[in-house]
């Protein structure tokens, strides 16, 4: 019998990993994913984190299974090879070049954007290796207002989008996100989107929580309401359980009688 799920794409924080739970990544979820891997399925952690941050949290979580792939900062793809993760050079190079060209058009406007935010809110604004404008708002309510302002600005810059997760936001290229990275992994592996499972809990997960990229989509019970609604509108599964427990339940649901 053919395995219905051949590629598993899981968000990290709030979905796979709950920092203050014990254990942060439930044993039941590790068993479910590990069993699928033993049958030939591949697992990708699809996260907004960078490499060092993700590796630190995986180490502290004491996880016993190993992701086959990583999608980092919602766009860069890495494959597991001989105990290290190696970047997919062609994809990551194209991704980096596209962002460099895009951000060159944005930089001159950054002081104006910083001034607008600073006049209205107490927020932390900074530049990092992945965006010339990154922000941590004080509250989700403030983040909502800032997000709307940044989205209106982005409408005037071709290919510019705002990536949002909770109180965090940054600029990114609209072509590169969790969904398009998942599609590239699916293509490279020779799989079909009908063999892909994707699960997430926040706004930056919405690009991959689509039947365009995965047949089997899900959200845990702790997902924010727009994500739950988006998953439901796509005919996906919203678990009654939070975090990793909900992910395990969703995978079992799709592997069982409910998958049709």
C-alpha cells in the first residue's frame, strides 16, 4: 500500500515545539514522525528561525528524531547530510540575490518607516542578515496596527511583503515563503502535492497551509483564529489538542479513516 504522506512540513514554535511544556516536543509526535520516516517519508521543519536558534532549541528539547530538511527564515532550504545541514546552493543563491535586489529599493525608505513607528509605539526595530527592517512590537494590538501600515507601504514596492509571527515582523520577497520553499522540496524529491502534509499555527504559516502546496493541512488547537479559519476554508483539519499533540493527532487522522 502506498504511503499517503511522503513529506511532512511542520512549523516549529507553537506547533512542533512548546518551550514551557515538558517535554517541549511530545514523545507521541516523535514516534509518529519517526515511524513515517522509517517507511520512507521525509520530514522538514519549516520555520522563521535561523540555524543557530533552531539547533539550540532542538538540542535543549532532547529530540530523538532528525529532520531530513530545514526551511529557515521562511525561505532558505537545507538538507541533512552526514550529521550537518547543507544549503541547497542554487535555491538559496537565487533567494539571496532576489532579496538583495529587493532590499536595495527599500533601504532609502527605512528611516521614514522607523520614524513612523517610533512616533506612535515603543517597539524594537533593527536590521539583520535577512531584512533591513525587522520589528518586535510591544503587544499584538500594536503589531496589528504596524503590520497594516507596513503592508500599505509594501503595496508600492514590487515583490515586497511583510512576514508576521505574533509580535514579530520583517520584510521579505513575496516569491520566497514557507509555501514556495515547500513546493521546491516537493519538486526535488519527486513527490506530488497530494503526498504532502503541512501544519502551522501563525500568520507566517499561511502560505504553506494551502491545497496549492499540500493536500493534507492542519492546525493545532492553539493556532490563532485566522489560521484555523484558513485551514478550515481549505478543507483541512483543526485539532482539539495543542502544539505537538495536535500535530500527532492530525497526522493520525489523515493516515486513518478520516483522510478521504
